[in-house]
C-alpha cells in the first residue's frame, strides 16, 4: 500500500478548546455542522449509522478523551474504510480544529479538491455555530 496524498484543513475558533471538543464529540450535534451527515446519525451499539448517497455508512468514533481527538472510522456499504483524523487543540484562549483529508486511491484531482472544499465549508459552519455561542454567553442566552 502506498502513502496517500494528504491535506490538513484547519480553522481557528474563538471559543475555549474544551467547549469546542465537547460540542464536536456530541455525535448528535454533528448534523448541525457536518453537512455530509445532514440526515442525522442513528446509534447502533458502539457504532453510528449515517445514511448517504452511497448507502448506509457505519461510523465508529474515538472514545471521549482529554486530548481533543474526534477521529472517526467510516465503513462504507462496500466495505471500504476511511479514517478521518479530526483534532481540537488549544490556540491561545481559543481553539484550532484540524482535519486530515486523505486522498483515496480512486479520487481524481477534482474530487480531492471538492472534498477539501466540503471540509472547509463544514469547519466554517462549526466556527459560526460555536462563535455565536460565545456571543450568547456574553448576553446570558443559552448556547450550544
């Protein structure tokens, strides 16, 4: 097996990294920002079922941890497995969220670029949600 091309996609979020991690590790919240899961996740034992264009994928998440690791292994209906490395780390008073996008062997340049753009859009949505939560915290409103 050869090493796949990789791209690290990241975004800074003006919110304590522990809050960012807690929100991201709540798998029920993922459809709010991870558009590929817009139809939601259904728990099935230690895994989650994610319906999608390619059928039902099975998702296994890293266990809760104090290191900001939100990795998940996606197993497609055809048996293909995709490891998604997703991390939250402290960045000053805020957080840095990093996703490692691996180019699958069957992907064209255009498909890899489209996947990267999709991840960027999802991370931007995450930032919007969590930074809006910061504003709500300042005014005393409920926040995510």
